[in-house]
């Protein structure tokens, strides 16, 4: 477009009041966020948190009654305070991490408003083209648009050449024809043909527009103001935790009721039958029974489970960020581990999104100086540099690849353009499929579709026409874009060269796809707007389709023509792997059909038009260089756009779910033992084997630390060889249930034995208990003949805690295919492997448990109803309980040896 065009008289002065005052005005603030306090209260909708709230209320009432009516010390409020701490930790950790992620996400999106826009403004009275940030575009600005540009504001077309715009995010029309006079023929349109909308994308052609509305005044801005609909798809973990919460709450209240009934029955049989009924004594027993029952509910309900979930999700979220996964929603970490299908884009995810010249024919005999002149003059793209100094294309990516190619050969395209005296330009259009530039000196440069350019040429020089056509077919079969160049000056139009351009497949994609498909057993479907030939070639290069492998590939038009039943049958076919020429609504429909078949779907997208599919999927994966709207609709942003980073998300998702299951095994094993021993005590006497403050340590402190220890373990690469778990699977499967009940019952039997010994004998040390072991005491279930003193209660309490201490190692190696002995050997041989097997958090928690138990018994004994233990007692307790780990190690070693055979 000539520099003296009439529209340039309309442009603003770069130092005018409108420009200076309007800087930064072309932004659309993110939707108004709900207050932080509302977001925090949302966390209390979790089923386990609701149960904890009920427990907290009961605890406060019982503690208040004890203090006010029975003169109990204020330490009675330690238990409800402990439950409150558990509540605040379980809700606060996840909330804090989500708020932090939102801030990081907002910073990432600010880049969107800083993208450069070509604006024509007056400088010193001369109209010049400037590159200004998108947010500095003002009303009245004249903006130049080319293929691939995102329209920065609403405006009217002043000049257009073969302009096609993607308005699908407003009208559903991906190819809207635009012109300066607004003519649309008989076609009904939502917006005039001379009106351009902010965030729409120029598909082809070029134009000049005058900005009329910016920021919130644009059509996009008005849409943002309206409330957006959120997805109601529940994640697998949501469903499993709801089920577990209902099961545990029901079981805990049933057991608590049995305790109250059992203690009242014991009171009636042993007290009332002898001395008569007394209302005061009855109410005292009733209130004490309720207090123990509430304490049991505190034990039965795993406060550490929501803590484990939130800590696991939060830690995974932070570690995933270091590996190019910015997680916006905590649940997305875990849900990626359950993904069964990934619908992936081609460009930028499987490929580098960097068009490159891959081949030039002929290889010899080309006048490179003349060809470079033609490429520089006969194109509209420009090059700039990014923050790392790498060349970046402004405009058509194919032309950008050509400019980078000649730049690598030492040619300065800007200098070549300045030296040229351009007389006429015939822009590229789909009708003529070529672009021509003529100079004042009579030189004619032509580039375009090879079939078209070759048909125009009369002079082929050193080029064999038939060989050129054969090679052209080879390039196109590989999915490459091809361009032919021709030159004319005082003679026939001569063919110069044929260039093949492609967006190369990422070097790590084939391995990543192989890991995803053949090891992690996650199905991959490529959804692209490119043609079927290119899509098929890229699918083979990326390893999505093996050579000779049967594959079902459809175009968007063919997919759209299918009925829902036919399409549902199609997507259920594992051979369906490619959907080409797909529109945004095709992708959204595909996601919905897969979900109807029970699949957990992750979908990638980088454009505004991808937002519906990103929002509909259980996990939406936006690209780091995608649009702000795509990122807002997504759950995870893949910063480096690489499919390998998607595999990383799957790895962390599966690993954290394994960590959660490890904690469930550990927690529920101890809960079974604790519930049964307290229930046993209720039917065997009015003394509870564990008092309220002891339960607080066992259940709250220990469980919280155990949650932190097990949830902080490193990601386990072996999970990438597993199948995705089924959506209807429960967090506790049959194998886990056997392990929980088996271990819990063994612990219970051992604890009953210790309690029976202490009920019928006087032991001042654990050494004495072992030395004077009497089998008759184990089988004597009559009333206790000995009042257990604080020292004996300290032995029983510490014995119980040490069972937990050793059992945490069994939980750590749950379903890992390894053992502590194997890891220790590996760490001795290769000290660097320590980080792969353990975390500092895990080691720290083990130390805290031991030190904490020592302080409880030997320093704060009165608060917990125990007395200090001797060094001998401590050593013996550690040694006697260690078979919990040793037996587990023997079993794991044998199992691993057999598995490797």
C-alpha cells in the first residue's frame, strides 16, 4: 500500500492529546473476582471438612461442659482447638496455593496486552508505521493488519484486500469476509462486513482499519462483563472423596453409638445392679461416654486426608511449575493422572510452531542474490527479536520463514527493500494463489503456489520441469508447504526455484507420544485445522501413527455430518486418531462425546475459539503463547507448549494420587486399630486405653505430619507404566482394604495383649512387662484387677505411637515395587539418588514424630496422663515394635524377587 494513500491523512499525531492520555486504555480487566473470604468458605463444602465441622462443634460442647460443670482444667479445650487447627490447615493450605497460582497466572496474561501492533501515526508531520503495545492503541488510530494478526480493537475497515477474518468466538463464523464498503450480498450477518472486532484473527489478506472502540467498550469487553458459565464436570478425586467421606462419617457415628451403648450397659451391669440407680452417676457416665465417642469420631474421621490431598496437590503444583506446567486449579494436578484421552493440537504442541525452509530446488545453479531480492521485496512480513534475541516473525509465518532463511545466508531484507523502487504490488489472494511485485525498472517478482507459477513460466533455465513436478509431489506428500519463485525482466517469466517450508515436529515429541500411548496407556487424538495430508504426515512423524498401522482419520466436515450416535461410536474406536480441518465446535463436540463414553478428557488449545473445549474438558491445557481467553478457560498452562510437558503433568498427577493412597493406607490402618481398642475399652471397663489428649496427638499431630511426609515424596516414574484408573474406581480398592483390615487387626490384637497385661499385673517398666510375661493375663477378660498407673499408660501410649512410626515406612513403599533395603543400597552406591527416593520433608517428619513423642512422655507427661520413660524402656519399645517394618521388608523383598522372574 502506497505511503501517500488518502487514509494516512486520518492518522493521529504521536504526541497528540488523544494518544498521550489514551495510553494503557485498551485493556479488558479480568472478570471481577469473588472476595477472598468467599473463596475460603468454598473450601468448607468438602464432605470431610463438613464432618470435621460437626466434630469441632461436639468437641467444644463437651469441653465446655467439663470445664463449667465438673471443674475440669482449661486444657480440656486442647482437643477442640486441635480439631480447629486441622480444619484451618486443611482448608488454608489449598486456598493459599490457589490464590498464589492466580497471581502468577495474571502476570502471565499481562504479556497479551503488550503485544505489538502496527499503527500509522504522524511524527514530525510525516505518516509513519510504528509498533506500539496493544494496550496503547487509542480511538482514532489507523491500524495495519496482515494475515495472522489479532485485531486489537473494534473498528471499521478503510481498505481491504481479500480480507478473511475468524469471528467464530463472536458469531461462530470462522471465515468471515470483510471489505471497506460493507457489502455482504444476500447473506445475513451479525456484524457489518466493514466492522472488525477485537480478538478476532485475520485469516488471510490485509487491511487498514480505524479504531472506534477500545477496552471494555468493545464487543469482547461487553462479553467479559457478562457472567461466564463454569463447568460442572466433577473430577475423579471429587467423587471418590465424597464417597469416602460418607462412608467414614457413617461408620464413625455407628461405632461411636456402640461405645455409648457399651459403656452404659457396663455401668448398668456393674454399678446399678450393685448399688442402685443414681441419676447423677448415670449422667456423668453418659457425658463421659459421649466425650469418648466424640474423641473416637475425631480418630475415625481422617483429618489428615484433606490435609494430604491439599498438600499433595499444592506441592505437585509448585514442582510442576518448575517443569513448565502452570497449574491454575489444584484439582487439575490429580485429574491429569486420571486422564484417559488427550485431544492435542498440532501446531506448537507437536510441532515447533516455527516455519522453516526445509529444502530448495534446484540445489545448485540458483542466482541466490536475485532470489533473496525477490523474497525481500515480494513479501509483507517483518522480523523482530524476542526477549532472548531470537528472530521473531511479524506477519505471515510462511514469509517469515523465507526472511529468516535469507538472513541466515547473510542477506539483509530491510536493506534490500529500501533499495527497491516498487511500482505495483498484487497481493496474494486465494483466487490467484500468487503475489506479484513490480519495480519502476520493470522487474517482475512472482511467488505463489507452484502449480500456478509453473504454468505462467516460459523459461525454466537449468530446472527440469518434470523433475520439479515430481519433487513437488514428494514435498507435498510430506505435508510441506511449497512455494515457487519466478523473475521477469525484458523477457519471458523464468522459474527461479521451488522452496519447501514446514513446521518441524519437536525433537522430543516422538518419545513423549510413545511414552503416553504405549507406556502410560493414554489415548492421543490430534485435532487440527490443517489439511488431512499434512495432519497425516505430522501424525506419522510424531509417532501418533505407525507406518502401516490402521488409522481412522476424518475431516471436520465429515465429523459434523455424523449423527451423535454415529459420532459416539466413532470416538469409541481406538483407531480414530486424527481430526483435520476441525473447527472449534468440532473439538468441543468431540470432548463431550468422549465424556459421555466415560473418558477423562484433557484437551489442548491456544486460541480464543478453543475456550469452549478447554472449559468442557476435565482438564483444559492452554499453551504459554496462547490467548488470554484460552488461558482463563484452562486449568493448566503448558508454558513451553511441548507435549513432553503434558506427560510431566500425567506423571505428577498419578504420583500424587499414589501419595494420597499411601496416606489413606497409613491413616486407615491406625484408625482401625484405634477405633477397635477404644471400642474394646468401652465394653471392658470405664477406663479408655487412650485419653482425649493422647488421641489428639495420635490423630491430629501424627496424621498431619504423616500427610506432609507421604505427600512430599518425589514423583515415581514407574507410574507411567500403569493404566489410567477407572472413573468409577474407589480410592480404597479391595487390595487396600485387605491390607488396612489385616494390619489394623494385627495391631489391635497386639494392643489388646498389652492392655490385658497392664490390667492384671503391676509393671513399673516395659522391661518388667516383657520379663514377667504371663499368658493367663492375656486370656483373662474379667474386670481389671490392677489400676493402671501413669507410667504403664505411658508405656501403652508410646507402644501405640511406635507402631505408627514403623508403619509409615510400609505406607511409603505401598505399590512401588521397591523396598527400604533396595533403596538404602542404591543410596550408598549412588548418593545422588537420595532425592529420587526420599524428600527432606519425609526425613524431617520422622524426626519430629520421635522427638515429639519423647517430649510428650518425658516433659509434658501430666498433660497427657503419663509419666517419663527410662532410656531402657525407649530402646526396648523401639526394638519390639520394629518388626512392623522388618516383616514388611521381608514380604516386599520376596514379592519383588518373584515379580522380576
